């Protein structure tokens, strides 16, 4: 069973800080735990998803609004 942490608000950060802050937050969770990240809708979503998946994390968009998108990440590494 995974524990849900967050949401961590990354909407105040631009590239590459939103990814760096996401990676920091994920590193504080245990393997198999979930964390939710709140990012600005648009390019930030694509960039964060791509980068975290390249890091080996499992990611999915769980909600999308006009200004913000919530991404759920399960720590795999």
C-alpha cells in the first residue's frame, strides 16, 4: 500500500527549478510511496513528466485545470 504525500506546490518555479524541487520532494519519500505535485499547466507538465520518467519514476496526470495540473508520482528509485 502506498502512502500519498503532498500536494507539493511547484507553480512558483520555472524551468529547471520545478523539476529540481520535484526531485527533492520525491527523494524524501520511501520507495513505493506516492507524492502529488502541483505544476503550471502547459510546458511545465511535459518537462516534469519527461524528466521524472527518465529518472525511473512512475508518473501520471491525475487532474488538469486551466492554470494548474496535478501529477502523481510513485517513487521507484
